[in-house]
C-alpha cells in the first residue's frame, strides 16, 4: 500500500471535461452569506430542534448555529478528530477476484478522495453532507467541497437561495447528478444534536466558575468616605481604579457591601464535576466509551473501552465502504470515464505495538520455530549465538542485595506483620510472557515487558488509593500526584530487577523447560511473596502520608504528635522504645521516625492540642528500625524511598528514564 497523495494513473483514458462543464450546486447560490454566531443556551437549543423537526417547513439554520458553536469545544472536536482520523489514516485497497489491484487502488490514493471521505464522515455528525465535486482537472477533483448546509433542505432535496429555505433547485435533476452527491439520511440530525447540549452545559459551568473566581477569588477594593466633596470622591475612585483590575466601590462609612459565599467547602468542585461529566458524556457519545480519553482509566477497563472504540471505527469504515462501492465507483464509471471493476475495502489487519508483537512471539515459541532472519527483521535486532547478559556491577555484592530483599518474607514475631496481609493476585499469563521473552532474547533489562509493568502499576496504584483515600482536597491532591509517580517508578524498578535476575539464568540451561523451572521460582518470589508485602507496605505508607499531610494542614489546631504502639505483647522492643515520644508536627524527629518503621509495623500517632514535649537529648536510632524506613512519605513525597534495593542500578540515567517504561 502507498500513502495518500500519489498522482492518478487510470486504466482507461477518462472523459476530458472542462471547468465550464461542471454544474456544481454551490455555484447556484447567488448570494452566499456567513452563518452568524449567536450566544447559545438550552432554551435556544430546544427551539432549534423544534424548527428542524418541522414536517411542513423544516429549518435547520438555528440548529446549525448550535453545531457551529459546539465545535469550538476542545474536547468534542478532539473526540471527533480521533474518530475521523482512525478512518482517514487507515490503508485501503481495491480487490479484484479477491486480490488487490494496485493500479485501481492508486486511483483513490489522492487528495480529493481523502477530502471526499472527510466530508462523507461529517454526515455522521451533521446528519448529511451535499458534496459538490467541482470540475475534473487532470483526472482529479481539486475543488471538491460541501455545499453550505444552511442552504440545503435535505428533507425536500433542494438547494435554496436563502438560509433555511424549503424551496429552490432540485438536486435530484439529471443535470446535477454528475457533479454532486448527497451523503447521509435526509431526516437525520446527526450526533451533534446530542453533543451540543453537553457543550452548552459545559460552557455555562465554565462561565459560572469564572464569575465565582471573580467574586470570591480576587478581593474587592472598597473605599469608604464621609465627604460630600465630589473632587475628593473622584480622587479616591481614581486611586482604586489604578490599584488593579479587580472590581471596586466607593461607599459611605456607614454603608456595607456583602457577598455571601456557599457554606460548603470546595465550591469549585461543583463546576469541575459538571465539566468532567459533560466531557465523559461527549466521549461516550462520539467514541462509545471514555477509556481512550480518560487518564484515570485502568489497564483492564481500558482494554474493554478500546474494543468498543474499535467497533465504532469498523462501523465508520463499513459506512465508507458501502458509500464508495454502491455510489462513488458506479458514479465515476458512468460519468467520468473510470473503469473500476473491483471493490473498495479498508485493511483491518491487527496493528500491534513492538511489545505486543514480542509478547505474541514469545507465547508461540514453544510450539513454532522462528528463523533468526525473521526476528532480526521484525524487531530490528541483531541476534548472536549466545544471549547477551548484563554484567553485575563491579564490586557489587549480590549476597547483600538478596539479604536485604529477603527481609520481605520475614514474618515479624513481635508485630505479626504478615498475619494481616491481603492476598495480592497478579494476572496469570504474565509469567509465561516474561519467561518466554527472556528465553528468546526479546525481553532484556534494556527492553522490559510493558504488560508486567502495567499490571504492577495497577496494583500499586490500587494500594495507594486504598491507603490515601480521597485526594479531592486541593491541598492534598498535589501530594497524591507525586506519590502516584513514585509507585510507577517503583513498579518499573521491580520489573528491571527481576528481568535482570531471570536473564542471568538463560545461559545456564539447554532446554526451555529447565530454564522455566528455575526462572519461575524467581518470578514467584518477586510477584507473589514480595509483592504481597510491598502492596500492604505501600498501602500503609500511603495512609501515613495522607494522615501526616492532614496534620500539617491542621497543625495550628493540633500542633503535637505522640508516637503510639498497639501496646500488646507482640510489640517489638525497639518500637516500644519509641512509644510515648511527643514532638511538634514540624519537628525533625518525624522526618525519620514517623510510622511505619518496619515491615508490618502497626504503630501510629495521636494528636494533641497541648502536650509536654519529650526531651530527645541522647536519643539513638533503635537497632530494629531499618535504614530503609527512615523517611516520611509525606515529606519525601514517595511511597518507597530511593534507598530501596530495587533502585540500586549501575545505569543511573536509564533509571531516571523510568527504565524505558512509560510514566
């Protein structure tokens, strides 16, 4: 397939028509004027629908004004562009006897045909499009355009001399058919009928929000004076005018101006939620779902949403295929000398990313043999007889790393850390994807599996949400976003470390089965044993971060924090030494010893309005508080600190790029 823009080379010499022979309907409009914009509201929208649905005198002008205004909405226009581009950028072909005819396919690889498809797709949103092809020059239609819809009455199939008219030129007359084509349903009002209502509500909410900010976000300047001297009053007015752009007033000393704000906090959320809901409804209307436009969509649900979107794209493709095969090709053959004998169709072969293709190949490798030439060409890699293994860092003690990580599986006899841990389930098919990818040399420490990263990110963000709670409060939202980024870094580092460790096994075994048996133990340790601990520790750290952020916000009311253990027989002696220590919220003590202070730590803090502070002179770090926990997730804005062994890598620049994985 070639891209759009090639010159036409026709199988049959076309009829040589001149510009004067064109009978385009747009030129039949004697005095074409612009469709003026007017302020839109729901009342005007409802009235426009009544006019458009009239059986005797249908008039779409006011409705088209609504549509014109609605298309100024960034979200709506982006959704429409996304849906249209899925067709406009898709490859197609002309098939003759179930084989592509490249010569006939090239007839449509032109700018005019792309414009034709673009105009035809517009009928899905406006209900119809009357296409004026204009003259055929050098075997093309360079002036193809839509007849302005305000001059077209689709119900009566006429083009009027004035906007909204129901009488005029009959577009079905034989003299106009060779140069014009009606696309759509003459009674359809299009998707913009529903979408325009949401853009009106959205614009109203934005306007109200702006007015709210003007009244309550910028302080009013008030000048009070008891003088009756107009000159002095004028001087005060000039001073207030020059002090800024906010509104002002000059009043008597006995007068007062009062603006009553809502008693509810976070009033901006009322407008923000309305805008968010409007965007969501627009996405569902145009794309059938929200998962490909909503940044909060999770991996599992986004896959479902993507499939729904694909169904809509295929529906649009089928619409264009039917239009081209049933109307355009016969029209070109009959009136413009074409000799197209095949059928037009879009290519819907599954387009996969490099990682998706690699995952598929690794799944098939136990059953299908791939040639080295195929793998080198498909993945743009150079294969050698021996897999390339990453060397351990010079002087790095693997034993120290393993000992540090092994503490994950330690069940604390004092705090009973693992006794209340939840079971964390990871997708079953990921193990085979990782192991087969490593064995094939496709998955390496420099080319990590995105599917595993996405799953771990989903789980750690789930733990974050469970622990942190609501992040709707403006003062706490910024911290939440930083913590969200930190768990993504942690997920990427976790994938990097396990792939690095598993890769070191691939050169030690002759068969995949032996390799998989050994590698599976490493995979399960990372993604079952350690993952459960990390999930619960992450959730506890998120809860601690949320609580401490609240303590900072409310420190003027409750300035003191007291360290408190559970107080039962399972409390670790080293944590018992911290019990009762009381310091102010902003004290540096909490930078290092704010709980949790170990795997499975159950310690917490309580707040006081007033309390005697503990003297920390001579205080030493308890032996059983790991260095890894000497941080505060709220102050350091991270769930897992940089000292975690997962982040212990040689290539620091690669780590700073999130190990090549998307944020």
